[in-house]
């Protein structure tokens, strides 16, 4: 009937067409565990006995779930001075290598007298990230494409990193950075030569830049850990890859690829000549170290690239 209130839940009455198992007019009805737990708790509060061992089990399960939810809430709220100290140092450095992050974790916990466990760094950072979420920021973990070591950096999720860089660099400097990134991403090996970059200096749309000025700007990009330089070759620094991964994947969709092993952005990578998948150099080394012969993990064709740090394991099979 329209306007009628909900039927009150109570013990089944004889002859009312409902048995204690929940059958109405011969049909079985299934209540969710939360509903059954609520009914069982109401019976307990009213001084009634639980109908079955199932109800007792449901009450126990509900109590455990409630306790776990309370514990998760309590843990999420524990943003201590140690967490704040860790975050402050991380932001000031821009990026921190994994072993240094572990030392910093220990130092912060010891200084602020907070519980420390050497294997709980990721949990420690997860607590920080829960509190950073409303600020659209995150401590993100990434990997060095050169040696495979873990690194941590604070990422701003509310804006593209190119936009964030605008507060630190002039418009002409940003244009040089974008064009340098173009060269790196579009290259076969993830590097751009200093010669190629400097040749762009007098072709910038914003304003022509002298090569001497461009050299100084590149030096600043290296110091600020946006680029890495080795023997006159430039590539994206680990910090840049961690912070700009989504930007690069979105803006270089046809060229940017993810590593087939770790599934993160791969700038310096080897590519299968048969199927075109790419792998980070550290991932290549780690994957093929466990294989009897170098074959592509996707198409199983012979891997023709030289494997970093390893001699050719076997010659190509006929």
C-alpha cells in the first residue's frame, strides 16, 4: 500500500506464512550477510537467543570486519612528525634513491621516536600518500633506467609537470626542454646528442637562443635532475620519468612505449625486431639471466640485441 511504513522485522509467527529459515509462501529469501548480522545483533540486544550457529558466525565475522575497519582508520590517521619530516626532505631533494630513502625512513622514525621496521617503508609512504591525496600529490616510486635501482619522488597530480616547470624556467627555456624531449622520445635508444640539441637553439619559435646560452640551460636541466648527461648524450633523468610518465604517454602515444616486464614507461630500451615490444635495459638483463636462451617473452623469436652485462648466451637457432 502506498504510504505504508516498512514491515518490522521480528520472530516469525506460526501460521503467518513465514518460517524461521526465511521462506515466504513457500519461496526462500536470501538476506545479505550485513542484514543477517544486523538482525542477529538486534536479537542479542533484545535478550533473544541466536537462532543458529550461522548467526553466531555472522556476528563474529561482522565484529572482525568492524575491528579491521577501525584499525585501518586509525592507521590512516597516524601522520606523525616522522612522516612530515620524511616528506619535507623528499620534496627538498626532488628525488631520492631507494637506499637513501630507507636511511631517511630510519632517521625520521628514530628522531621523532616513532615505531620503525626496516621492511615497512612502503607502508610508511602509503600513510603519507593518504594524507596527500586531498592535495592531489603523491610520493611515487620509480626505477632508474640505467641500473634498475628504485627511486622516490613527490609528484603533483593536479597539473602536468611541464606546467609545473613554468614557475622555474622562462618560456624559451621550456621550449628548448620540450624540443629536447622530442628528440629523446623519438630516438631509437632514448638519447639525444648535444650537437642535435644545440642545433635547435636558433630555431626556437619563442626566441632564438645562442648556443652558449643553450649549453647553460642544458646544464641547469641536469643540475635540477630533469635531464641526465653522459659523454655529450642527453636522456631523461629518473626524476623526470617518474614525474612526467603520464604526460609522456599521453603526448607521445605513437612513440612512447611501456616496458613489457615492469609495465612502466621505457625511454632507454631494447626493442624486439619481430613484434616490437620494448624492455628496460635492467629488465632485459634480469629477464634473460633466468632464461636458457635469449627469446622474446611475447613472440618467442630470437632476441637479437646485445644483452647488457652478459655475453651472448647462445647463437641463433636455425
